């Protein structure tokens, strides 16, 4: 375990926010960023993201996740671009890239050596092993740079955003998808029962305000934030309302619900 200061403002002044799985979650008194402290160090995280985490039965073979890839790619094709150079940061074994049309030049980076190896050897993808902030990517090369369900896992999200800014064309688009929203109804009401509070792997917890502030600090401006729910395969409104009510009386995690997840689009400040 290691102790860290706030990744957004650098302060060490925090207040207790919650505890789960034996790990303290704190809130920065100066900027409001919520994060794990102390947290698993690099060696512990490498062990956590082993081949078992990414095998087809646990991660890559998830049918609901695959359907979400298809829905999100439909959105990209309709609203962003139908071709170009696409970088998927933290791409795991590369199933999103596999689903993306071949009109795109596909690149990926992945922290887990086991997952990157699967993507290269099993799927023939161009995946570079390492944390994006430590990889020498071509500058101003990519039309779209994506982090999907990844920024909350990062040990240094601010430095990762700076690296992505360097790799993105001036007119390019940054897409941060499936980012848990710690400002959501579920998170505000239920704190550590919120199903995206996973301190063994989710190290940072962003609200629309704190992700906006971090993007601004890294040289980006948000163009839109969406909160996908009803259009996702995870949604069942009547069931999820019932499950939320049960959380009031029982020690259980919240279900999928409005506002739980964010899709953030941003462009570089020039």
C-alpha cells in the first residue's frame, strides 16, 4: 500500500469519505476529488490484473459488455467519425477495438502485460504494454483517443490525460466512457454501497465537477457529458428502483441506475 496526495490539486488535506474492502476512501478538502488513500501500489495492481482477470469467462466474454461496445460504437460512428486513427487507452484484451470497424487505424495501450499479450497473440491487435503516461506515442497523431472504464483505475489520471493530449490531433476528440459518477443519486445516497465503489481496483472517484476540473488542468474543455442508462442492456427501471429501495434496509450494492456512469467528450484547448 502507498500514500498519495490529491492528483488534482496536490493537497494532502483530506476528510474521511468511506471504507470498503479494508481500504479508506477520502475526499480532498480543497478540490473535492475522492480517492483511495492509502491504496494498492504498482506491484499489487499488476498482480490483481493477471490473466485470470481478463480470461474469456470473466471479462472478454461478457455478452452485456459486448452489446455496450456495439451501442457506443454506433454513437461514435453517428456523432464523431466513421474513420481515422483510434487509440483505445487501457484496452484490456482489445474486444472494443475488434468490434470497431476496420475503417479505423486501431491502436491500444494496456497496463496489464497478460491482457496485452492476449490481444496481440489471440486477436492480432496493435497493443502496447504499459501505462499511457510512460509510452512514447506519436504526437498529434490520433483523431480519437478513448479511455473506456479506465480513468478510475489509473494511478495518475492527470499525467495520463497529459499524455493523451500530446497524442491527440489538435482537432481530435477525447472520449472518456463508462466513468463512474460519484455525484450520482446512488453514490450520494448509499456511499460505499454504490456498485462502482471498488477500492481494490477503482482508485479515483470523479463527479462531473472534478472530471471537468482535471480535464481543464490537463488542457481540455468538455464538449458534452452523457449519462447512459435506459439505452443500455443493463437497464430495467422497475427492477432497479425496487433494488435501490432494498439497499436502504439491506447490506447490498446498488443496481444500475440513472446517472451512475458518465460518457465525457472533450477537445483540446488551443
